C-alpha cells in the first residue's frame, strides 16, 4: 500500500511541471499579445491630442504589450504638442512612434512627439526635424521674443532626448538650426531606434525590447504570437473636428459666414444665405478658436466684407472695393500670425480674393445697369413704348397699349385710326402720345 501511494505521489510531482507548461501555453494561445495602433496624419491640433490620449488610455486598459502611433505631420500647435508629449512620457504601456508611410515626415511638432516615445522608428524614405519655432501668416516674431521661444524649445527638446537616451546635440540642432534628418541619418545620429519597411516588420523588430516606464517599472515587449494589430482609428466626430481644425477650412468657413450673413442683412428674406452663413460662422468660430486665430486678422476680413457691401450703396468709383481687397489680403495673411506653424495656403488666399473681387464687381455692374435701365412695370414703364390708335385722335381718342385700351391725347397733329404712336407721358389713366416717325 505504501509503495502504491509513493508511486502515485512521485508521478504527481513529475506531471505537475508538464501540466503547468501546457496550461501556460494554452493560456498564452488563448490570450495573444495586444498591439494597439493609432494613426495620426495632418496638423497637430487639440482634437489630435485628445485622440492620442484616448488611444493610449484604451491600450492601458487592455494591458497592451505596446501602443504604436503611426505619424505623418507637418507640425502644429505647441500647446497640443505639449499635451501629447506629456501623455506619451507618462504612459503605463510602451509607446512606439512610427513615422510612415514612405514619403511621410515628422516635422516641427512631429519631431518632439517622435523623440518622446519609448521606441522611435521611421520608414525608409521619411524625414524628421525642422523644429525651429516659426510664425504663421508670414509675420515676423520680434527678435527678443523669438530668442526666448527658441531657447525654451531647444531645452525642452534636450530634456526629451536625455530622458530617452538619444543624441542631445543633434536633437537640439533640429530646433536651433532647423536641421532635418533622413531616416538613415536619424538612425546614425541616434535620434531614432530603428527603421522598418512596414508595420509588421516594426512589430517583429520590437519583440523582446526592454523599456522603462514613467513609474520606473521595466517592461519587456512581447509580440510573439500576436494575431493582428488592433487599430483604434479616430471616430466620426474626431475626424469631423480634425477637418474643421484645418486652417484652410477655417478660412473658407469664415469667408462663407461673412458673405452669407452680410448678403442676408442686405437682402432680407433670402433665408438661404443667412442659414448657410450662420452655420458656417459657428463652425468657423470653433476652427479659429482651436487654431488660436489673431483677432486683428478677423477684424480686417470683416472690414473687407463691409467695404464690399458699402460699395453697393454709395458711389465711390471702386475705391471701397479696392480698400476691401487690401483689407481682405492683409487680414488673411495675419489671420494665424499668433499660431506658430499654422498658416493659410497662399494659393487659397489668392483664389478667394479674386473670386470675391469678381463677385463684387459683377454685383456693382448689375446695380449700375439696373439704375440705367427703364423700369419694365407700372406707368413709368409705358413711357417710350409704341401704341396703336384704335380711333382717330383729334386730339383725344383711344389707343391700344400693352394689350389694353387707353384714353390718349395727341400733343400735336391729328392721328388717324391704325397709326402707330409713341407714349410720351402718363397721367393717371390717360396717355399723352406723339406720332411715330417713319424711317
């Protein structure tokens, strides 16, 4: 009996490790590693910062082995960049910023975001850098203020690079000298950690990498056996708000709003221009607000629209229209002068200016032509028209004018029945006529 119990006990001790290994394998197979993927393309604005915050939070809740941010941006707002960098550096999961696809770039704000990641990667054929502070709208920032902004940005970049163990000097040059780096140069200068042709290659390469989180915990990235990366795209509202946050869209919306509302005020009862203008105005206010638009530029654009409308009611021989064009151009150029890295496309400004000027000239021309044209209705509209004598006029008789019979009096000679006459004056229900000259 004792031998039997001993054999059972020995068999159990031998089987337990095997069962543990098999159980762990089964558990691992049923719960493969999660790789969360976010996609950012376009200007860095508040809605992008909110989207990244939401995506990283979701990755933390899902206990993802890594959160990859695919990045392609020309830059953006400093405040939004600060929020994104802080969220990445304090994330509870490893963050990988991947500049892609081929031909993409992570300029200006994108450089700060890329270097702040636990792992920075680039697709061959991409670019990073050019992070020197710039002003939007072609307006120059005062030298002393620009110096302070540049020094702050350079120190911030150095802090990020030092925290992530990257090349501090080269990172600083991206700010102070607006230096740019191709993917091969960025890897050579230790600004990024690796190059990957595609997302699958990236996920494969980061397998086994050890990163240190903000709380000091050392984590090993395990992507072995992952199925497919979990893509967490922007939702419909975020995509809509990102479109509105485009400076060119904001400019178009504001232009439509001012034209629509002024048209409705000038022509009460049209309704449609007022509705379109009101909706555009609310959307434009959101766009201009998140992009930190300069109110001086907004005021100049409003002044331009006012001058265009004033031209319709006064005789300035085009002076008000010319003033409106100058005000519109200047206002458009300085609209985002207080938002570094944000500006309206010069071609769009030229197109809008030409279109509005042409519209103003067309309307003014129509008004002038209308003032010169005789009225087509009412008694005054009958003056100069041809009528036919239905009875002899000596001097009074009956004529047919506009399909109706009228009492008419000739101003000169007797007019026989059937002759054509010209209406020269209208007095209540009586016409004054003269014989139509024969050519």
